[in-house]
C-alpha cells in the first residue's frame, strides 16, 4: 500500500481529469477565446480569516512553479489515449501565471473571500479545481479547526464496501471539496482496496489524475457545465447550445468520453435537442441537479420515445450523493433496466465529525468557481435546482426569455 502523503504534491496532475479533457476541446475549437471565472460561496455563513487568506495566497503563487513532467506526460499518453499528440505537446509547455490571471481578496470585516480568474480560456480553464481545493483547505486549516482524521479509514471503508456489495459502480469525485489532500489520499487508499462481497459493484476510478496513478485505478471524467456555457456564449444561443456543445465534443473525441451532461439550461431544454442522432453518439447521460428518481424515469421514457433500448445506455449520477441515496437510485434504475453509476464527492472527502463532539457532524463547504464570461459575453447556468443558478441576473432573465417555452418568467 502506497504511503499517505501529508501535503498536496507539487504536481500538475493533482487535478480532475475532466479539466484536461475540456482544455483539449477548447484548444481545438476556441483557442483564441478569453474567459472570466468567479468564486461563489453558496453558504455566506462560511467565513475566512487573515491566516487562511495569507496561506491561500502563498499556495496560489506557488502554482507558477508547476510543470508537467516527462513521467506525467507519459502517464497521460499511455492511460488516456483520447488525448492527441498536439494536446500532449501543448500541455508539455503549459504553465500557470497566477500573478496575471488570478485576483484574490479578503474583506476582513465580513470574512468574505473574493476571487476571479481571467485570461485566455484554454490557459485559465485548469485553475478551477486546484483553487477550490486550496480554498477549502485554507478554511479547515485556520477557521474550522474542530476536526481530525480519527475514524476516517473505517468510515470510508464501510461506505465503499456497502456500495460495492449492493452492486453500485462508483467513482471518487472529491478533489474540489476535500478538507485536505491528505483526506483525499486516505479515502483513495481505502477505496482502492474495496472488493465486492458477492456484489457486482465497486470503484470505477477517481477524478483526481495524480491519485489515479498513485493507486492504480482509472482516472475518470468527461465534460462540465462550463463547456456548454462557453459554447452558448461564443455561439450566442441558449436554445441550441446543448446540441452544438455535444457535436463539437464528438468532433474532438469521436465517440470516446461519450457522456452528455443534461442540466446546464435545464433537462427539458436538453431533451428537446437530444435527438436520435445525438443519443446514438452518446453512451451515457449525467445527472447533476434536481430529483434523480424523476430524472431516471425521464431518461427511460426519452430513450423509449427514440426507439432506443434503455439497457444499452447508462446514467451517471453526481449530485450530492451518499451511499444510501445511490443505492436507492440504483434500485429505481434497475426497475427500468437501465445502467447507472455514481460519482461521489463531498460525502467521501468532506464527511468529518467535530473533534470536540464526535457525535456531531462537521460542516462541508458549498463553494464553486463558475465561468462568468466567455468571448466578451456573459455566461449563465440554469440548473434544475434553482439554488444552483449562476451568472448575471439580467443575463439569466435573457436566457429564460429565449427559452420561454420551458420557463415561467
């Protein structure tokens, strides 16, 4: 068993795979587009202090030293054959420039953290996940310190074993919400050992490329909302953005990484353009907001309406999952004869008890960094969960107006 690392590695691969996947697509289709990302704290009761901010600033500055090593590039070449020779060459020269691309400030009176990332989209797309991981760790190092690692191994082993034994196939998605790199390292060291006890489930991989390599599991990830949000802005359409984004993704990956994300502008909008041709191109759809059971039924009915056998397709669920929720969803999908798998993040890497009172659970952060502008146009997300709407208020209204048949304004 590999040794647990106390601190985050100075590695460009301490990153979620889907960011590399999207970077390749942006490099191919929109290499000259500029973008702006903004940090959003969905829970204003979560605050930051001077110590956490100074630590965060130091970590952000240190990103300038990161480079892909020859071993990193060889791992990507051998493990992720969908990355092109040109993209690997681009990544070999890639370096962060945080002094020019990241602006971060703290209002010490309110404890409010502000952060923006601006620059060429291809370059700045890789910041989101490591920045979120750093922000979370800064909070748990210097603000919420009433916790420790006691019982984490036993807790994650029990979760993973239960999922495996009930036939759930799952991946670890917790990089952006982890309490620390060590926390995620512990989680992966245990999950990599899980074997189903008579069940057909088990771990399919991790989104974190560094830990996938370390523990000999598959790095997993495909597409995020920002790809579709960016396409909508650059092509100046909300009505047709899902279709255009999926077609461009298919042009890049030619049937690989064939997972369609459904809720950027609402699932009803997505299904309105997810026709037979697109459904044949994509093996899976991903659920990331709204009622998962209602979604499973809608997917089943949509495939039946397209005269596609649902048993040939898979739904990937990734919204606020726990083992109990995943097991319930699997039961429903089984009743429809449709495959399912699960990406579990916060419940794996940020499920801690208070050290002073182990009977009480700690607070997990609800933070995001979202694409705010692309190509000079504002970007929005109209999730199936209204609390996850992001973007300029007026632009959200404009998007809803363009999609008026699907929204009550």
